[in-house]
C-alpha cells in the first residue's frame, strides 16, 4: 500500500510540474478588470480648500500604493499589477492634428477601455479632451512621450458650488395667466416682486407700490438661452405655456460607470435648482425672456458610495468640459452667433485641476469670441463662513474667476427686492451687477407648485434673461450685434441701464 501511495504522489507531482509550463499560467500579460474609482469623491468634499501640494514635477503621474495590487505569479514570485483609473487627457488648445493623432494612436494602444474612447473636439480649438481607462505607469509614460499634453490626471469628482442654496417649498398655485394681445409694451399684472424690480422706474418707486412688470413684447423671441444646470420641470405651466422651442443635451461619457447620465427630461435636484433657474430666465410668470428658445444641459451625477448622500451636485471634470463643448458645437452648427446667451449658475472650486480650469477657460473664451453672451454667478460661499474658516467674501470659484481676463463675461451677485446685497452673496472687483436673489419665488421641480429660493444662481438667471431680452429688440440690433463684440456690447448695455436702488449698494438690473 505504501508503494502505491508513492506512485500516485509521484504522478501527481509530475502533473503539477507540467501545468507550470502551460503559457496561460503566466501573469506577465494579465489585465486587471476596470475598477470603479471613487477617490475623487474626497476631492469634492474639500470644496474651498487648496488642493494638496504637488511634487516638484507635477506633470508626472505616479502610482500610489493604493493603485497597486499584488498577484502571485506561477513561479511563486509576487508581481505588482496596477489598477486602471479613469484619466482625463488634455492637449494644449489648438494642437495640430498630426500631434493629436499621435496621442490618439498611443492612447488606444494603452487604454483598457472595452468601448471607443470618449472625446470632444472643435474645428477651431482642436481636440478638447479624451478620457480613458489607464494604469498609472502608462499615464505617466503618455505624458512624457507627448509634449502637447498639458495634463494626464485622474478625472475627478467636483462640487458644483452654486447648487447649495436656501430653499423653502411654498403652496401649490395655478400659474396660468391670460395671454396678452401683441403690442409693443406688455404689462404683466400681479407679477412676483422680483420682476417688479426689473422694470422699477426709479429707486423712489417702492416695489410694494408697483402693480405690473412692464416689458417689450419681443421678450427674447428669436434668441436661444442655454441653461447648464440640473434640468427642468416639464409639467409645470412655466414650461408648458412658454412658447419657445426646447431641446435637451446630456453631457458626459455614457460608458463611465462612476457617474450617471440621467437622460430623463426632468429636474434631478432635490431643491428644484434647475426648475427655478429655468423659470427665472425664461418662464412666462417669473422670467424676463419669456419668448426665447431654450436648451437644457443636464449635469451628470456622480455615483456616491453613500446611499444617503444628498450632495447630488457632484459631477466630474470631463462631463463639465463636455457640456461646454456641446454648447460651442451647437452654436457653430446652427449659426446662433449674435443671438445666444449661456447661463452658468454654478461654480467650481480650486480643487479643479489647473489644466482643466485652463480648458474650461478656453471654452468660455471661444464662446465669447463667437458672439455668445455668458453670465455666471458670483457664488454663495459667505453662507458657510465661520470664524475658523478662511475669508470667502470675494469671488473665489470658477467660472466667475475667469472674469479677471475675460472681461466681457457677466458676473452676477444677489440682492433682496429693495436692492440691499444678500448677506451670503460673494463680491469684490470681479462683480459686475446684482439682481434679486433673496427669498424669491420660482417654479418647483414637481407638479405646478412654487418654491422660495435664495442664491446668486437665480439672480444670474434673471440677468441671462435680460441679455436675451435686449438681443431680441430690433432697434438694438445694430448697436449690439457686431462681430467679435456682441458679448461686450450686451454687457455694456446691461450695466448702462442698471442702477443702485440704495445709495452705496451695487447696481441692480433694469430693462
């Protein structure tokens, strides 16, 4: 019996030895399955704080211990296998096709994606970005091999600051109003107080004494307003009775598992942010550009690991850049220059990668150069200030900070209906004017109800509506619509008409 046991053991050992020589047992070509990387979520939580210090050569992408897994190879050695991460690859603006083709070829050979690479390009700007699943060492090599790349960095989650506003749901109400007969001047009876402010003749006229909102009947007709936000409520009368055409876009990579592209045509924000912005800009009851065409771009939602996480404002860098690129492409394709306004009622902190900020800047600059008016919020960060925190009185978010050199952008703060600056509204030298944004009424995300909101987001929507309103007036066409100068001309007119309702306070919009 002992001899038989030895025989079987000997055979088994020979079998195991033979198996070690089979090629597929080697791990040298093993690919690790794509991993859902959420480390960027930590960055989004640190809004308003400076990013961690970078190494001396910040262009180098190196693997951290968390990026490396260990695998036992067939010969008993332990071999490191890097986890693929989702990278955002940014070439210099207006790089040559020859150079970007070389990057693309190299990128395809290194990418671990099982689907075509996600990218955006523009006839004038060239390739705007790619996203790809790469192991850190390949990302590092890609950056070294291609000097045109300004950044090869993880595609991080970001916090959209402007979506954190005060809101209180108020009673449902039938908002349908009688249609006014076509005429030059329309008087909207019993308007919300924030609209009374827009046509308030002088500061001596108390808002409470005004009975109407007076406006020209064109009210944005023939002008397109892009709202890059959280969506809108399609069943609300602010939508169903608004006569303009309406289109939707859903920015982002549909194959990226880290976030959700919700293609439902609704408002995903629990606080009705998108619906309120929509109604303040173009709604028949609350808006200024009541007859404009509308394009909704719905922010992609980062998939939080915490099911109870209510911070639905998180998105990712590439999806934000994609939304801006979609607007630019749409304007060019449909030849909407000189008759377009883009509303950006959000802000991104310094946690945004430097190269991503620069690309964001270039996209805004190109829109302005294509005679598109761009309005953005100054920020609400004073509502979160405490004695231990840094001073956030002045504007410190993007895209509002782009106003430092893109002087034809419009940066908007918030006041109450009497013209006093809302305490939480950020200010400083980059602020151009304000509009009502303190406990204003607007459309709710569900049904036909109302909600009260406070925030610079909604003040910005009013100024965007005013820009579209002025662009629709025929007698202003020659003054405003001049190639390469339309954005500045519209801004100049808005500031020319705006005036302070209280001595010593910021100018407030006027139509």
